[in-house]
């Protein structure tokens, strides 16, 4: 997303603004999309193509289920999105993954599809830089990526896009839909991002991702936690590069991870 000051005018509100209910509760491999959702949205008729890549330099070597372990795991994902109305966007994610180690569920060097994800995003933004919205997603997974084969996620998007900084929070609920999920309570996660706009092209900051567990037994201090130092570069309004180095804490499967995200608008 271009690193810009908050000059976007207000957008018409949607009746379904920030209904933070959604669904999932199954074990997942390393996420192919490690991003905090912000106020960027495709204009009607515009095509946004994004390539996501991440590599876990150090992680768990056994998953204990059907998913591929995180150690030396590589994720690549093509994402395509387009605007369907003012402040509304639809998108599709097509991820693949490469196993990094031999384990009970993986063979080092093997490639395979992670699944397919379909999403709908809406953002409302005011002239003072405050933005509010949601991203709803329906996912179909391969067993190498998730222990269940389907899920729905609804992610809230809340933030402030000021002249020299941007702050964003993403509370999310997720619920697995298939028969292999034993825990049917939604899983809650919270991610956040703070970005300092160093220039019109460069920005630097940090991100934090936390998994609080099932909503009927929330454990905010015991779940997975990943922190990233990030940078962003936007040479013009049609292209941007996001990069980061992350470290996992507590029992997070990913201990050291790097990510790159390249976006082009047409």
C-alpha cells in the first residue's frame, strides 16, 4: 500500500460495519499471508495483484498432525483483488507451500497447494484519518496446511492514518466448518501494526500477531505470539514492497521468519 498522508475523503458507510463474528478452530501451518489488513482497497474496475512470500528459518520439526512442520517451510501466494463498488473489494488467494524437513507428515523439498481463499473487504474512512471496516473470508484447505478442510474468518479493521504514522488493529474470529474439528468455539486472534512514515516512499515500524485460543477458554498470555520489524517502500502509487523479520515467542512454532510482499495495481 502506498505510504501516504491521510487525505482520503469520507466513504459511504455500510450497514454491516464491523460485525466481529466469525468462525474457525483448527490447527494451521505457517500462514501464507502474514499481513495486518489496513485501509487500502481497490477502486472499482482496478486490478490489484500481490505476491506474498515467507520463509521460516527456524521452527518446529514435527507438527503432530497432518500439517507440514514450520521449520524451513516456504510459502508463496498469489493474490488478486478488484473493486466492485466504492469501498468494497473482492479477492482470491492461491497459496502453495514447500516442505523444509522430513517428518511424519512431510517430505523435504515437496511442493503442494495450501488451498484457496475467497474474501470480501469493506472500508469506511473519514477525513481525520480514522478508518473502520472488515474482511470476510471463506477458505478451503489442503490437509498439509490445516487439520480441517474449510473455515470462515471475519476480521475487524480499525485504525488511524495520520500524516506521519499509521496505527492499525485487527481483531479476528475464525471457526472450522469440517467434521475433523473437535473444538467448535470460535478462535480469537489479535494483530496490530504501527508504521512511521519516514518519507512519502519509505516507512518503518513493527507488527504483533497473537493467538488467544478458543473464545470459551481465552488465554491471551499463553497463545502463539509473533513480533516483526517491518519496512515499506512505495516508489509510486501503483507499486509497493513490504518486508519484515519476525521472531516467535512462548511455544510459537515459527521461531525466526522472514517475509516479503510485492503489490502492483493496474
